[in-house]
C-alpha cells in the first residue's frame, strides 16, 4: 500500500473529538471552525461531555468528510485554536 493511500472512503461521516477547558463560548467557537470546513454540519448533533471535575469539556462533532485535505485543514484549524487543548 502506498503511503498516500487513504483508509477512508470519501465522502463519509467522520467523528472528531475536541477537548478544551470548560469556559463560556468554547462550544460555539468550535461550531464556527467546523462549519467553516463542513457547511452542512448540524450544530445540534454535537455531543458534549464534561470531565468529572467539570474543568474540561469534550465535544464530538461528526462531520461530512469529502477529502483528506478537508480533514487535514479542519484538524489544523482546531489544533491552532487557542481554546482547544487536544483533538482526536
């Protein structure tokens, strides 16, 4: 298998987990980044889970992935966001 071959068949629904500190505006900021890369993303479908002590918030956004380039750009924008601690 060539290095550039993808194991993902596009288009597909692709879940991305984003973690950050619990703070006002975090979920909305993430929705804005995701919508920039996936205009058909439904913010109501985002799953939210607080850490045990409620210091962190985990968001799962299932995007409609159309290409590896789209996913790479989305991951990069999320990782570069100042409110984001980790992206999986």
